[in-house]
C-alpha cells in the first residue's frame, strides 16, 4: 500500500516559448559519482528504510523519491537509508509493477506506481490507462485527489485539455485545501486560453500557499500569453525570490525579455536554466531559437544555434519535437536547407497530437525552408524586430561541413 504518494513531481510543458509547470520534473540526471545518484526511484514493498536505529516501512517514503547519495550497498532516499536492491528505477518500474499485477490484477497501488513510471518516461497514453485503473481499484480514497490530478496532467500532455480540466476539477472537489491542485488546473486553463479563470486559480493557489513559487511562475506565464509583460516580469521575479533555482521561471522570464527585445537578458536567464537543470533541454533549445530565428539579425548565429540545438535534442533523447524543429531552424540559418527540411518533416511526424497553432507554425517553417528562406519566430522576437525582419535575405550555406547530430533522428521511433 502507498501511504505517502503526493503526486509531487513536475511535468513541464512548453507553450510557445514558455513553460507551464505542473506539480506532477520529468527528467533527472545521474551524478558522475554513481549512476544511481540523482535518479527518481520507487521502493519495493519489502523495503525497510532505516534512520539511525529506527526501521521504517516502504510507505513511510513518498514516491517517486530521489537518491541524493550512496554509501556502498545503501542509498539515501528521501529521508532514510534504503538498500540499493530494495529500489526500483524508472526504467525498471514498468516491468516490476507488471509482474506485481500478474500476481494481483486488482492492485490499485501497482497501477498507480506503473502510471507514475509511464509519466516519467513520457508515455502519457499508458499513464492515463494505468491511472484510470488505479482509480477503479483504489483502496485509499483519501488519496484519490492526487491520482485524478496526475491523470489530468497526462491528459494535458496529450493535448486533451477538456479531460484534463475535468480531472483536475474533480481533484479539487475531493481536496479543496491543496494549493498545488489550483496551480495545476490553472495551467490547463492557460492552455485553453481561459486566462481569467486561470488567474483565479493561481490567485487561490497563492492564497493557500504564498510561498508556492510554481504558482507565481505559472501566473506569470498566463500574463505572458496576454502580452502583459511587465506584470509577468513581476511574478517571475517573485517566483525566483522564493525559489532561486526555479528553472521554469528562468525559462519564462527569458521569453519575456526576448519579446521586449532584451535578448542579452534572455540569454542570461537561459544560461541560468542550464546551470540549474543541466539535464533539461529548455535552456539550450531557447538559446538556439534566438540564434537561429530571432528577428534581430545581429542576434543570429547559425553555428552557435546548431551546437545548442543538437545539445537540446540529445538531452531530450530525440523525443521532443520542438527541439528537433529548432534544429531544423538552425540548419536553415546556416544555409543547409536540405537538412532543415529533413528535420522539420521529422518534427512534424513526431508531434502526434498537434495543436492548431503548432500545425500552422510548423507548416510555415517547412514552407520557408523549401523556399530556401530562414525562419523568423515571433515567439522569440520583439514586435519591432518582427516587423524589421520580415524581408530578411536568406543565408548562404557555410562552406564548412557541419557534423550531423548523433544519434540520427531516423534511428529513434517517437513515442
């Protein structure tokens, strides 16, 4: 039985050039000291965590938990030492809980844990299926609010926003005193362009927990979509004051700086993103976007864009279509239009549930590349620079042969 599941991990979803952050970070990097350090893990039911001379049970540790250090056969997980062979990594979790379900096909806890693992592996359709079964077979009704919230985040990742909204509304009905639930529903409402309702949810989240940096950051994102950039900056600053390591606030504030034509500050925020979360692609992706698609010609740098875009794709394990699309833009900025067309087509194939705005943007990029034109992205361009850059000349191919990214996208089947 899972005693301390709280849904407390972060799903980040890019909307244009900004990031909405749910309470449910997707990626965690491993330390050079040990391949387990930094990983998110589950505990086997037989696990017996230890703190000093006190022995706990597996349900005393909230999951998924992060391994912060190791000492021989032991790992410090959450708040206790756990034997390494009592841990289940994210990669191992689907098979481990499938075996558990073969023994007990009505185990709501096993479905929940496997759903969490699918979520962390970005396999959202599988996550929805398992969360649904976790709700059906739940033996812990007080915990159901968190499962509805998690399923809502999975639906949101699949662009099924109305289903996401219904689940998160149910989560709030079940437990209306939790600030994070309002934050998560506010994210969905922002994606639905229900900005007034989204703002009300973020205000309620902040009322319930004034120190919840995530809510301040997401409210700033809502202001950004309304083009209220000064108010967005105020909220991003507040989020960073509360949590200086809030990478999603740095991503969002960088986007606002770019819309105001303050590209140097935007790059500084994305450098901070990379310092805080070096295993996430967003800092590299946004830097590549500035260098390859910015309306200000003085900010363009094809070679730097190509290097950053490759890094973003590798960090995203070639599973994030936006990174691949930015790679295409970087090739176009370098005058390598055959490569640009190739990767833009691949990005379009990878986005299996495209929203209308994304479809139009991707089609425009591909048309520009086929006409041997570099692309100017309004998402990272100030309004003045967007006007000035509409008729910019197309770049000539650099005589240097740029290395092809590795691994090749063709070798990876998108989820």
